[in-house]
């Protein structure tokens, strides 16, 4: 073969090989084409491939996130405005309804309850004194025992009974003044008893009916107790009971009422340690005459001890 033809053949072979190599390399690498860039030339595709796609995605995601947050805030603010307007509208409607109800109440006829005036007992020329219990106080306790009901003492419109609350207040005040005067006498006789106010000495007239078979709500008597701590406490006390009626239910007393086991133990220990104190009390002539009239005056202290058992 001539040299020219040989050179032409070799150049053609090299061109085809290079074209094949180029086409193979381009076909093996996938092109990143986008639907937005359809119809563009290869140069534009290469320029798009060279762009930082990831950075654009990140920026776009941040913008979308900020946009969605702004939309959410705007929606929340719109909802808050809507709820505030709804609440104002509801409050206005409620005020209108209340106004209508008030107008209806004004137009309705008024209900009048007539409370009968309590007729108080007269003093009958006997004034109230601090160191005495008035006879009206005793009459009130007698009536309370016969009519031991709440409607009788406190006026109730449904019961239709006359109230006796005024009589109760006057009688209770009379008892308090009597107790105040007696407190001075007890304190002078026993230095261990202080001069306490009447509220710490006088018992309430209301009964505790929770665990009692007696359903009556009031006590038909007045009472008081003096001790180192008043009517309450672990100490022995002086007791006075005022209750009118047949058999003279009013009396004086002293000692412990339903003491606890610990207090009984302390009292017995005190008797064992100081028996001379108790013997001195039992040997007193006035004490034996009042509390142990069945014991002879000539009998000794042992007779008083056996009599009380």
C-alpha cells in the first residue's frame, strides 16, 4: 500500500477510535438533567451540573421553613383574634341575657315575708342582778324543755311559729353575768383557778346529736365549770348545773367527768404519794355532812372511805 493511503487509513482509524472513546465516556456518566431545563443545549446542562445543588436545596428548605413558620404565626394570630372577638360577643350576649333577667325580676311581684314580733316576758318588778339568776331565765329553760325544737327557738317561715330567740339571748346573757360574778368567788376560794372569761367557763346550749339516741337539738339547762384551764382540760373542776323542774335538778358538783386512763393513773399515784391530803378532806365536818350524811360524825376517816365505795 502506498504511503499516502496508509497514512489516511491510520488517521481515519484514530478518528473513529477517539469518537468511540468519547461517546463511550459520555454514555457511561449519567447526565443530571432537570425537567425545567428541557430543550437546552449541552453547555447549559454542563453549567447546571456545575451549580451547587445541595446548597440551593438547603437555602430553599430554610426559606420554606421560615415561610411556613410565618404562615403558622399568622394563622395563630388570626385564630386568637377570632377567639377574642368570639369571647367578646359571648360576653355581650350574656350581659344582654342578664339584663333581660334583671328586667324580668323587676317586673315580677315582690315576695314579702312577715316576721311576727316576739313578745318578751316582763320583769314583773324584779330587776336583773349579776349575782342572781332571774326568774325569766328559769322560765325560758322550762319552756325550752317542753318545746325542744329548732323552729321553736329560731323563726322559720315554713313552720309559722313565733321565734323565741330574743328570750334565749336575754336568758343566756343573764347566765353569763351570773357566771362572771361566781368566777370571782371561786378564784378567791381556790387560788389555782384563774379568773377566766365566761366563754371559757360556760358550756354551749347546743347538743351533739351525731352519736346520741336523743334527737333533741338543745340542752334544757345552763352549766359551767371552773378549773385551771376552764371547762376543758385534764384537771378537776367545780361544776354548777341550773335546770328548773320538779325534783330540783339544779346542783353543784366537782371532780373529773369521764377522765381518760392516763389521768386516772396520775390521780391514783397522787393519792398514794400524799394520802394525808385526802384524809384531811374526808375528816372535814361540813364535807361529811353534805356528801356523806349517812356516816356518823363520831366515825373515823375509814368509815367515809368505805361509804364512798
